[in-house]
């Protein structure tokens, strides 16, 4: 079961959550430029913590969005470390 989780389920989960998080960053940047209603920071940070760390990193640099906010870097780093430690533990 651990092998199935670490080899297939978790990478797929990271891919889906990363894609959703990336899209959220893009939508928020689009709305920010047009001075429209924005996606709350709690949502962006929450998706990063819930497995979307790959999408948050890519979204921050592709869209040049939230790159001046230290808390987004901190949450992305913490999320990345926690999820990679879990994945590593499952590989044992």
C-alpha cells in the first residue's frame, strides 16, 4: 500500500494540486492587473500547503505574482519540505 501511495497516488495528487494552484495564481494576477475582485491570500496559501507547492512556485515566477511577499516564500518552502519529507518517508 505504501508503495502504491508513494509511486502513483502522491505524484498524481501533486500534479493535480499543482495545476489548480498554478491556475489560481494566474487568475489572481489577471484580476490584480485589472483591479477586479481578487482571490484571498488565504486560499492561495492554503492550496500551497495542501499539496500545491509546485504550482505555487511556478505561478510565482511565471506570472511574477506575489514574489515581493515574504510569507508566500515561507509558506512555499515549508510546504515543499513537509510534502517531500512525507514522500521520502513513504519511500522507505
